[in-house]
C-alpha cells in the first residue's frame, strides 16, 4: 500500500486537541486493512517524527438515509499516534 493510501486524513476535534496538548497524541483516519506497524511506518515517513505507540479502533458507520431509502455509512478505522517527547506534526500546529 502507498503511504497516502494508509493515512487518509487527519482528525482535528476538540477531544484530540486536548490529547495533543496533554499527551502528544495525534489522530488520523486510516485504511481499515492497515496494521499498527504499517501505520507507524507511514506516519514516521510522512512527517519525519518518532512514533512511540499506535492505538487503533474500528468505528461503525452511522445510519443514514437518502430520501426515503435507509442506508449506512461505511465503517472506518481511527489511529491515535503517540509521538516522542518534544516532537510535533506541523500540520496540526499551524492553526
């Protein structure tokens, strides 16, 4: 898999803002097939940082409807990445 196929997009919410300040953790939406080692390697190569730990969770897609037809959004995987002390990802720090 390509690095950009593994890491789809960053997640920037208030919950992860607090985790970033308190524990130096960053969150990303990742491919559901990606393992923790693949995610760690992709983050280290994309952002030139040292990753200490990767926690993942597969989240259920929400129920949705299009007009009268019920459906469901696809399930997706979230990765919470803990970086070494003193390291940061500039993508999040540029606010």
